[in-house]
C-alpha cells in the first residue's frame, strides 16, 4: 500500500490520502501529532510526506512520537519520501506554521548504523535513531535549487559543484530537500 500522509489538495490515485484538514477531503482524517495512529503496522511500502514534516512536532517528544509512528507503519524496507523546505530559504521562514528545520544531517541521525559509527568515533551528534527508537537508512538526499539559481546553472554561469558550495554558504540558493529513507526492521 501507498500512503500520502498530509496530502492536502495533492490527492493521488492508488494511494491512501490522509490529512488533518477536512476541507481538502482526504480519504481519512488524521491529526498527525496525535499518536498512536489508527494505521496498520508494517502496512505501507511507500509513505510520501510532501511539505508536511516541517509543520509537525514543535516539542521534541511529539516529533519523536511521529517518527516512531512512521517507522511502525512502514513495511520492512519500505520507502519514506520526505520533501521539506531548505532551512536557508525564505520559503521556510515565511510560513509561521513551520516549527521544525531540517538539514541532510538530521536525516542521517535517524540511522542506527550511522549512530553506531558516530558512537565508535565519539562524535558529538545526538543519536536520534536510538533516542527515538527508529531506524531509517538514507537512500538519497537531493537539494532542489531556487529558480534563479537553476537558471544560472542552465546558462552555464555556475557549475553544479560551485552551486552546492554556494547553497552551503548562502541563503535562498537551495529551496527544498527531497529525502528518501528506507525503514530498517525485521520482516
């Protein structure tokens, strides 16, 4: 099964479209922050959260509970696809309903394998996978760039590598992160 969690008005055929906003007429109403969810364990091969997670869990215990529920409902090896605004783009800061920022490192912290490597090296990171009792392996993290920077890249005014460096240093270069995580759990 496929779950479009926080679907808003982007309802998709062949997916269970779930949202807490009744006006978008989802297949099922659900307050994402109210856990546990009335969704089956290990049920979803693909979970899409497109511009949802940044609105969830201003308080860490709520965020952790949401992540535990995502891990619970994902099938073993299931895909969790997350799109969030880049923390250094005006689209993140302009919306007063955004309560949580993400970087690629945030998603790496959700991997128990990566947490173990950091523990062995005595790295100074929060071991979120163990703290939240989840385990997701990062499959990919893609930065989408602001249209002005996409145009400069297409025109050959900047290289892709220079654009990546610029996005690490400057505001309003990277617009969005698209993250693909795999749920690590026993079958």
